[in-house]
C-alpha cells in the first residue's frame, strides 16, 4: 500500500520525487501510458528493478482451460488472459561497463512526472555508479493518441564529473520473465509459452519481431527505429534473435555532453492477416512516425489533449488534492478508450494484468457515462465492439435455453470467461447495462446513424432475453428470478430491483426503437406481437417493496434475511469474501457494493424523493464496500438526498483509490471504474446531472469544503459549462444551436454565450446522517495539502 505522500499535489501533473522500491509495482500502474490500443506500464526504462513488467495490445490474449472440480452443463470451458506482449520500452545503459541499476551505487535524486496536459511521462535522475562515475539520465515517454500503432521514448545520458564511455542497448523483448502469480498452474504454463517466434530482423537502426500465440492463434508484430545524436565517435550495432532485437550505441562522453536516443516503436496484431502483411503494417507505421518526427509526435499529442481538456475539464476550488485526482482520473479514463476502436475497455484499462485483462459491466455503467460526456467517439466504438460480439452472445443465450443475446459477465473477445456461475452467468443485468449505455449515448449525441445500424439490434436482442428469462405470474406481474444484481453478496436472488428496473427501461426502449425503425425490425424478425410483449412485461414488472418498513427491497424478501453480525466482524476480516463462505454471505443482509443505491441513480425516475432518503438510510449500514465500484454511487445518492459531507467523504475514497492504493491491489493495474467514479461523484453527485429519456437535468449541490465546481459536458455537438458556487449555479452554452435543459423543475433554453444563472437550491431537509458498518465508514475528508 502507498502509505506515504508519494505524489506532490499539483493541478496538472503527478510528480514522484523519490523512488520507493517497495511500491514500485503500484507506481508502474499509476504512471502507465496507453491509447486504448497500446498499453505500456510505467516500468523503469532500464527494465529492472520492476514490480510487474507490462506491455499490452488491446484484444491480444491467450486461451486456457477453465478448471472445475465438477463438470456442469453450460459452464464456460475456455478462459482468456491478456498477454504481456513484446516489450519496446527497454533501453539499458552501461556506464564504463557498469549496468545502470538503481539498486546499486548511489541514487542522488529521482523524479518522474506524468504531465496530464501533454500526455508525456518524464524522468530525471542523478546516479553514481559503484565505480564512482556520476551520470544524469533523462527520458520522455509517450503512447500516441493520434498515431494509434506508435509509442516512443527519448533517452538522454550525460556525464557529470568526468569522461565516461557509455553503451545504450535498445531492445524489443518477447516472452520476458514475469513474477510468479498465485494462479492456476495450468494457466501459468500456458502463458509462459504463449508467444511462438515466427520472424526476427535487424537492419541498420531498425528491429522487428513477429510472433504468434500458441492457442488463440493471434499474430503479433512489433518494430522499432532509432535516431541517435550527441557525440563524436558513435558506434552502433544491431542484431536479432527469436525473442529479442537489440540496437546498441557506444560513445565516449565528456562532462556536459549528452547522448540522445529517440526510439519509435510500432505494434500490430491480427487473427487473420498473413506474416508479410503484418510485417508491412508495422514497418509502414514506423515510416509514418519517422516522417512526423519526435517533435511532431509531441505536438500532435499536445493538440489532441488540448481539444480533450477544452471539452472535459473539471475545476475545483477548495481541495487541491481532489483537483489533481479528478484530472488524473479523466486522463486515465481517456487513455483506456481513446483508440480502442473495435475492442473492449478492460476493467484495468491497459495498465496491468489484473482481472486477466477482462471487460465487465464496469465499462458500460461507470466508464462510458464519463466518455459519453467527454469523448463520445470512444463510446460509439466501445458499443460497436459489443455489437460485434452478438454472435457469441446469441450462442450463449441458446446454450442457456434463452432467446436473444446473453452477453458475457467477463471477457476479452466475446466468450464468457467466468467460471463461477452465480457471479457470472446469473448476473444478467449486463444486458440492461449495455442497453442503458446505448440509450445514454443516443441522448447525449443524437447519433441517428448509430441508432439505426447498431442500437436497434442491441436493444432488440437484449429485450428478447428478458422476455424469455422472466415470466408472468397468475396475477399478471412480471418476475425475473434467480439472478445476481450488482451486489455479489446476494447471488441468485428473485426480482433484484436493479435488474428489474434496468430491464424495464431496456424493454420500453427496444419497443420504441423497433417501431421507429421498421426496416431494421423486419430484418430482425420483430413482429408487433413481440413488441407488445415487451411493453406488457415492462408495464407489469415486479418492484419489490416492504410496506412495513416503507422501503424498496434490494430483491424479493431481502429485508427478512438475518442481518450480518457486523459487531463481531473484525476490521481485518474485510473484504468478507476472503474470510467467510459465500453460502453465509448469500443468506444475510450484507451488501458488497451499491445495488439498490445504484438503481436509485440509474433509474432515479422510478423513485420518489422520500423513497431515496429512506432507502439510503436503510442500506447504508449494510453496505461494506468490499468493491471499488461502490463509493462513487454512494456519493451520488448521499449528495442528492442532502448528506453532502458524507458524499464528500465518498468522493475522496473514489478519487484516491489508486493514488493511495486503498484496496491494496493497484500493483495489478488501475481501477478504471473507480477513476471514472471520481467524475461521476462530482458531476452526477454535486452537479446533479441526470438523463431521463431525452431530457438532461441538473440538481446541483455544493459540499461545505468546496467553494466552486466548474465542469463541461458534451451534449449533441455542443459544450455546456456548469459552474456552481456558494450561492449560484450558472449554465453557459459555449457554442452551437440553442438547447433546453432542466434545472430542478425549470426548463431553461440556453443560447450560445449567454450565461443563465440560478440560485443554488437549499439542501433537502433530512434526518441524521446514516451510519456505516463498524470500521467501514469512509475516511473523513479534509482538504488536501496545499499545491506545490
């Protein structure tokens, strides 16, 4: 865990001023660079020491058998695990034959800076070798947001006190040795031998390696080119081997002289393209990048991010630490999806191998809402990826005896990879989460082409699943039984409220879109009788409610279960799933992560204000937050019902999840959904942003610790700025045609450049702040350290 103030508090960068080897793996995740296609962990340039080496290509995985103690019909048989592919980051340095290794000699200073405006990772260190020679090493690293196949490093070495001879060894390295993980040994064996060499080449300053995965049959190509400047008497050598390409530079340097190596790396992969085609692909990408040049790549990166921040930035007055954290969060959420283009957005992005690189419902429910309002093109691509996996989802539904599509709980390429069916197969709400993301994207973008070519089919096939999964009872009520909602401590429940309400919206929207697009509906064999069945199921959907307690039930009968014995659960026994059997968790009132609370956000139109207040008060003492997915939505509802101090505390937990390694697993990659939750807590919680059908609404709040929040959202090719102060909320349309929003219950038609101020509404009157389980209260949030 990162237990010390590892990073200086600055508004536009993350600065590490000391190297802490004990948390090196965590910092590698934090300093990871990606564009959604390529991912480079923030490993040191010289490769060692490291916590977890990581170079990833989105969609590149290896297959392996899923182990089961007993055979069961319908159990997925094959797993998918992201691969650590060819490492192009490595630049080794020898100073008079002594390896540059920070574990030896003397490290005088070491600083790394992730610049959120330029998208660059800078490093500067001063080191004395065991031989007494002192050198300064500087590097800058980028993964291009404009040239999808390109990553690059500029590396400089400079003697400080006396002449030295240096050797730089720039490498492409495949099948590098990874730390042993406590996983199934059969899986480890498969991954250790995953990349089979097909071709290697070294020509002048260029290197190339091509491999093919042993089981998934994916071809992976990597190439590198180099440009060297700085000293007389430079000597170079290039060589290649099946799993390594090396470009070596030798030069004598006097104090004050710098040897500079600029390294361009290109990547590509395919399931179907031939070896010559892949060779040409990566070579062509290198040629294009070389034509652009190092400075050109920097300029392109800066311009891309300038445009992003102009339409996405969030400004906060009163808490510099949260200001830094929300920009850090937005940057990594953007990196996760910017150039994914036809691939999933994994739960860890491309920052680590946690969760085997799988995509979950987190993408649609946490990440895509943020990107919809800040980088909507990435959302269209993510949803088109889901659409491309429909054949597998339909096949899975048939296997389960259902109609329509059953999307996988966890996957890389579309196959279900969850080996535990109560938390995987039974979590059918993934279908409705996808439908919800589609509807949000349509509301905020008005993309009618997407609606016709992608949205109709996704909504039709997800709606079909609900009608075959659920049933009408003798009184005509529609039930969906035996499912798992977002709370994985309440598996295989009947009428999970979140699932039912989300399915209800899915069914209504599918009926509307099918009637709006009769040609597409006909092609999908949708008839009026089927549309009527969707509307009937939606209208008669069961909504569990306890009349005696006056609250909604998370699922039918949940409130009659025995309450978990929180008083005798020690603080070190959380997360509960690591210390108690699931059968015990499943039959008690204990909530892993926001479930009914999430329903009150996602389907807020289905709840009266007093229902939200009572529901929050009831479920808060039961929610243990054994998942990073919980705090942000608890923040949203806490803000809505008027507990802004508690909302502020939850905001801090979501925002600092990785910067302080609160769940002790940042080493395996960042929690992209929790990072997205920082924005959700600020914009959805304190900004009060909601969308119901085609209406954008705001109910703003401001916690006492903050004096101002300003954010921008993209709405149908317009930028809408919302600024909240102690007394006023001001809506300003920054361009485009007039647009109507709803502030509280007032419709406001905004015109470009004309601010519309309104008084900040008073908080609703609420009772005492609800309690949390013992030892599970969020850490009280106090404004962070002053900016550096």
